[in-house]
């Protein structure tokens, strides 16, 4: 026999015994299993209460001994019904019966079932020894210090996760994806999470036009928000149970094959010739240091040493694992950086307001530059990094040096990179030869 269905808790934190809400958004009357649709939560509760008043609460018949009504009949056995009552008051028995062999009379009462179970539950929790005596089951007396699982709301888990997540883009993506998940499934707490609802959500995602990587990212965000709360001291039992159910969220779609498209030397110089001073610096620093556009925008003056002509840092994406990246700057790169206007900002590239560039805005500006330079729309900014990485791999030990240039882990070599960024000079020279020499 399954566990009794949990009653619905409203947004104003009132528990409605006898009413629940299914994962598909329909309301269910627990006593009958009847479902109905109502978008407004308060109207749904009102409809249920109207049904409850018309149909009465679910009750249980309790037989209680009464004062003797008749003397015992000699050699008599059996039961006789001697009276009934149609009253709904729980004080008034609905039927009276008499044991004709003893003369004892009993009254049968119809009592609200939920009130009975709540009374028994509270007795077991608060005084298991007394409950063992009253119920007649000695084992109940050993149920000391019963821990009642606290209701853990999914919105609280999200808030706890976001309070420790500093990256703005990650925060925005998490709020969007997790919010859509909660809205679709109608799950409010960890206890609400069920496999049926998860499968319906998965079917919705899988039937969408999202790519395989985006689907994987959605499922990963949902799991991460819940799993991270294990480290924050939240109920491990409930979180582990929820994570076990979340294993049904996966995609069988194949990720696209990695297909780097290095920018041609001709297209790079078209962009360079059409660019302003700021964008010439962005293009050169991207090629020289093997940076994505977002990484160029995150570049800080403290990470550059124009005297030694070096760049060294640990980017935010790999900060947790302390993975460094470095480069040796070309004369052209140093020269264009020195031409940039000096501001109070710690960032190298700033907007007209003096703040760090927005990634989306910078992407639009690159698209304008691309049109101005007469370069095809198929040439993306990341093609510059692809070109740098490809050229760096062509030297001796090129792959290892390219990984250092690109900010990927190399094991033992990582510990020496920040102290000696010149280690990647052969890789930077190879990129220079491929793109900057006549």
C-alpha cells in the first residue's frame, strides 16, 4: 500500500488537508481521486471547500462502550441493533448496539479520519512510551528522538546556491533554467519531486529544438543547484533521495563533433585594417594570447606586464583548480595596448561609460566590424582563438605549449607557469609566424 498523499500547501502557507496538486497542474481531491482544473489557486481551494461541505469529510467509525442499557439475557449471545441516529455531531453516536449476552451497550461514532491519525501521530512523536501503552505495541516505546523531516522548498535551495555563486552569467542562466523547471513540474519542495513528473519534463525538453549540449546543460544546472546544498548542511537524506530521482534527466542526443574553424590570415588582416584602436587591441590580444571574446573583455591590467612583455593569470573558469594561462606579448600587441586611453578601471577594455564591456554588446560590435571589413558572417570571433591554438600546435611539444597558452591543465607544468610565463614563447612565435609575418 502506497504512502498517503501529501496535502497541498498554499502560497500563503496554509495546509489544505484532502487536496493535492498533480505535476500536470490539475488539482486532486485525495479522498475520491477526482481531478479538476483551475488556474487560480484561491478559487481552487474555494471549490474544494465547497465540495467538502457538500460531501462531508472522510470519517472513520469508532465503537465506544456506553452505560448498560439492558440486563444480560440468560444464555444469550449475539448483537442487536436497538437504535440509530442521523446526527453529524461527533458527540452523538450514529448507531447503538447491545451485546445481548452481557447487556453492555456500544455507540458507533463517525469521527474525522485526519483528526484521529494526527492525534496518534502527535502522541507517538511526543510521548512514545505512553503511545506504546495506549496502542498496545511495546516496540513503539523505543522510538525516541524521532526526527521529523523538515519541508525543504526548492526556492530556498536556489537562493542558497545563488548566494555563493558570483559569476553574473551563471546566476542568470541558473535562475532561468531552474525557474522554468519548477514552473513546469509544479514541484515546490524536495519531497514533491517524483519520477513521473521528471519524465514529463524530460519529454518536453527532448522534444524541443534545443541542441544536445543545451539539454545536458539544463539537466546539469538542476542537479547542481540541489546537490550543492549538501555542502551547505541541508538535509542529506532528502537531497540524496531527490538526486537519485533526478538520474532520469539525461539526453541520448549526440554532441556535435568539434570542428575548429581557424581564421585565415587574409580575413584576420581585413578585420585588423578596418578596426579602431580598441578593436585592433582586442583582435591582437585574442590572437596573441589565444583568448575568447569574453576572456578579452575580462582582461585586467594587473595580468599584463608590458615591460617584460608577458601575460599571466588564472581565469575565473579554472580558478577552482588553479589552472594558469600565459603568453609572451608581441611588439605589435604591446604597442597597441599602450595606445589605449587610460581609465580608472582595472579592466583593459571598457565601454564609453568606463565600465567593463557587456559580452552581448561586444558581440554586436564585432558583427558590425565584420561587415565593415567585408568578411563573411560565417567567420566567428572564436575563429581567432582557433587559429592561434592550431598554429601553436605546430612547434615541437606544441600541444603541451598550446594547452598552457589556451588555459588548459598540463599537470606538473602548471606549478611553474605563473613564475615563468616565457615557457610558452615558442608557441607564441609560431602564431606570430603564421599570421603576422609577411
